[in-house]
């Protein structure tokens, strides 16, 4: 490990913990350290709250809400109301997004965290040794360091893209005028969410995905439902197409795509070039960790190809008193997993000399907030098949659910994977209205080891969407009836009648 030879381990420290990055992972790490009365310094180079507050979860869910209201207005006649001429005011929609961010901003503010006992410092941090961090011309020291510097959108080197201009999930919020023709490059969760939102607000949206289906981390039946829903809403989905270049002429801008094979590889049977016109193109093909210019290489801290820091089960980097959590660590890049990792990183950094805790990834939920929502926890069929894990599938169609019918949202399904011939839950996928909220019951069940029998035996409010979970458990129970016992009971009742 190479480092500044003048920076030896101090005899005393300015802080117990220095946290770099004030996104979800950094805020939770700092909060926990302050709560257990440790001296903690939080360093942020840009805005408190990180991606989630400023460019991710909060603004995206705000625009999705406006888009959903617009869609409900278009559906007015379904509910016995006069047809509405929907006229989205894009500037006002974006103004609302900014108001929502501003309303939540105090939750992540310097003032709040200073009040909690965290020393907040604004500036660019560079780690000079395992105990020294350079910031604003000053050197701060701590026994442990947590890197929670987040990630940023990855932009592929597509010919002509930079010259034509592009948006990412960071910069799309600067738009003040609705694009007439909007191309979304990438069919993952961010691309599907924002693509559907802009379509509902009036853009002509085309999603270009190199692989053969959208939401590639979900099962094929989920991808099919999502694509059908998007296309019914007027989106064009070009799956199995790679963006190769951007062209411009006097008539406008065009994304040139070529058809590829099922795994995103060019093949003789693949289609030819497709020319897609656009006013704006949104790039959502992945994210890269923010690990540059922090001094990691000089310290011998190992990173992966996407920039994420290699960590062990205690969230330690290859330098044992430097930890990493959140998007900069991976493998899950969600706000809630960042907070989950932050607990392990901060507790191990502060108390690891007494007891260390290994991070638990066994029950990780996630959701894509399109319409219909897609929510998932545990194993999917894809995961189980890749890992060679045997499973049974139980499926309940939400089109049968009373509350869904009354709401005009009778579509989607609950799919549960269980151990063969047992009610132990291996994983759940829900597609439908309020899927993300319905998933919570299964997340808790998996966390505490509750099976489908217990869910079936739990009273669920009627009429409610959560009944779908109980009915899914009922489908499993019907398929596993004790046939021998039922035969005996049938004879018993016949004897009682006579």
C-alpha cells in the first residue's frame, strides 16, 4: 500500500468516523454514529440528500404521480364521468417536482444533521491515508472512514451522441419544455418509469433496448406484461436493437439502431438499421460508481470494472479501516439497500474491534414504479434456475380480486416461489396496482421465517388489495390438500349422517 510517508497513524483523532458522501448511505451512517455518541464528520461535495432526493427517487416519483393523474383523467368515462380534455402543463409539472424536492429537502439538510450531532463539511474529499482525509486545504483524521460517494449515470460512447446532446437521470429535471419526440436509451427501471411518464404527459416516446426484452432482471412473464402495458399507452418499444450512432441534418436528429440477436450480439438473422427521430434522448443504460480522484488507487483499495469498491461481508474495503456502502459499493443500487449497508458499515467501523456483523442480503425488495407496478423480493424464476434451486410456483391473478375490480385496476398477478411441497417462501413477484405496498407482507414473512400457511391464517381487511396475498396463499394450500385426511373426513361425515 502506497501513501504519503508523512501521514502516519495519529496518536489521537479529530473524529471516530469520517463519512464521504451525503446520500442515503452517508446520511444513515452519520446518523447511526451520532446516535451512539461517536464523533462523526460528514463530507459532501454537492447537495445533501444525494441522488435519491435531488435527481432520483423523489423527483421521479413526483413526475410519475402527475403522469398517473393525467392518465386517470383520460380514463374518466370508465368511472361514469364526463370525458376530460387532458392538457398537461409541462412547466407546471416540473415546478411541482421542484416543490416536492424542496418540501422533503429539510429531512436531509445540514441543519437537521448538525442538530443530530454530525459535523457537516462541504467540499471535495481525498483520502490521503487510512486515517487522513484532505478537504478544503485541511487534513482531518479519523479511526475509520466510510466511502458513500454514490454513482452517476453511465453514458456509452455512441458516435454523434455528444454533439447532438443528451439527457440523463441527473439532467432531465432541467427540462422546461416537453419534448415532442422523446427517445429513451435503455429499457431498465429508470427508462421504463420515465418513458411512461413522458408519454402520459404528451411526448411520442420510443424505448430502445439492446436485449430482447425490457426489465431484464425480472422474469419473462413480467417483462411481457410491462411491454404490453407500455405499448397500449402509445410507447414504441424497440427491444433487440443497439444504438450505433446519432445523425443530424436540416430535418432534425436521428438515433440509428441496428437489430441484434437475443443476447445483444449482432447476428446474420438480426434486422437491419432503424432510424428513430428525436428532439431529446434520455440515456438510462446503467450507472458508474463515483470513485475517481479520491486517492483510492494509491491506497491499494480495489475496485471493480464499473468503479464500485470491492468489500467483504463486513462492508470493509481492502484497507480494513476504510468501509464502503451504497451505490459506490453495489451490488444493489437502491436507496433502501444503501441504508441497509450503512448500518453494517457504521456499526462495524465503530464497534468491529468488539463484534462484527456480516451484511444480510437474503431479503432484498425492489420495485419499478411503472403502471402496473412491479415489485420483487427474494428469488425469481430466473435466479432459481441459474442457481439450480428447485422450487414450486403459485400464481394468483389480481383480475379476480374484488377491490381491484371496484378500482378499475383488475390486472396483474402475485407469483410466489416456495420450497417444493413446503410453504417456505423463496421469492415473490407482484405485478399490479400498489404492488410495492403489497410486497411488504412477504418481505416481513421471509425475514421472520413465516410461510404461506401463516399468511393464509391471518385476517386481511376486506375489501383490500392485500387480500391478494392471502388468496395466493390459498391457491398454494388448495394445491397441497391432505388428500388422505380428506378421504377419512368424508367417511366420517357420511357416518355422522347415518
